[in-house]
């Protein structure tokens, strides 16, 4: 189905279509399922909320997953990106955190993350048991949901993100390091040390996210770590972003050399050069 065909459906018709595809549970229809879900997100109507809420209470885990996927971003539209059903959706999604089906739990956690991005408040401590769940997709969902956690002595979200930044799974580690270092304004010695411990990570994206986080926090160790990253055989664009954040003139030679070798990323490298020249 094309987007215009989805938009042409009545709300009831689109709900029926989403449910039909979900029940078939065909991998080949995954994109179509998400297209229907996205279409429903754009219809912040009581009919959609009521249907999704009912599916969250269904005996079919596929329907519970569908309900959570819809509630997470129902009405999350520009320019405000506020969810008009957030207060009513939160308790429903929190209730799914103890669901016996991992896919349902994952969808509920991701949905809670979307609600948080829309300004909804819920107790992040509810995700603490899931941070050590054996399913890496659930742990990754937790890292997504808590991304951007703010610094607060009582904020368990920061502690969870620090723990997940050491996760053995690369995707979990990457999401947690990105959320902690790039999206979050959390500070303090524990955050600095968590990011510093990732500058030697075997994954270049994790290293880059850590470098950006350290540079944004003006950690004095960031300069040497960024220079070491530039000396590697392969340099990621996140290292360039870290250099721009730090704005040190000592990074100019490496950036100017990189500009010649990597012209397709010229605009970002030139931006970093400008920041470092301004820093002099």
C-alpha cells in the first residue's frame, strides 16, 4: 500500500488493516505493518486510543505489541510533538513491562521512550530490572527509552545508562553511550569515567559517541583521545563532531589533512575546522 492509499482509508479501516497484517505476522509485510502504525500515529483520535488500549489487554501477544507500538507515538506530530493521550497511555505501557513475551516488553519500553520525548513523565526506576534482561533487544530498548537522562543525584536513569554503556552487546552499548554522552546533559565523575572507559571500545561508533560526550563536557582527556582517534586507519565522522565540540586549535592539522582525504564529508570537516580556529 502506498502512503496515499493508507491516508485514504477511514480510521476504522486503517485499524482493521493494521490488525489484519499483524495477525498474519509475515516478515514480508513488516514494512506495511509499520506504515499502517505510522498512519495511525497521525490520527490522535479516541477511536485509535481505545482500539490500541484494548489490544494491549489482548490474549494475543502480537496484538499487545501492536497496541504498544501505536500508543507510543499517537498524536506525536509537529510542531509540538506532544502526545494528547500520554497520561492515559503511560500506565498501560508500564503494565506491559512484566509481560511474558519479550517482543511485547520491547515495544512497551520503546513506546515509553517516545512518550518521554513528548514530555510525559514516568518512573524510570521501573526499567531497572530490564537493564539486566537476557534479551539484548530489551536492553537496547531500555537504552533508547532512557536516552537523554538528565543529571540528578536521585535519577536512577543515569545509573542504568552507565551500566548499559558497558554492555557486552555492541548495539546496546552504542545506544547507551549515545544517550549518555550525546543526548544527555548528565555530568559528574561517574559519567565522565563511563565515557572515558569507552574511548578504546572496539566499535568505532561507540568510541565516537564517547568522544563527543567527553568533548561536550570539556573533559581535559578528550584532546588526546581525539588525536589518537585521528591516527587510526579509519576515522569516523563522530570523531570530527567531537573535534568541533572541543574546538581546540591543536586538532587543526589533523582536520585539514582529513579534509583532503574525505571530500564527501567536507562540510562537517570544515565546520570542525572553523570551531577549532575560533578556539585559537
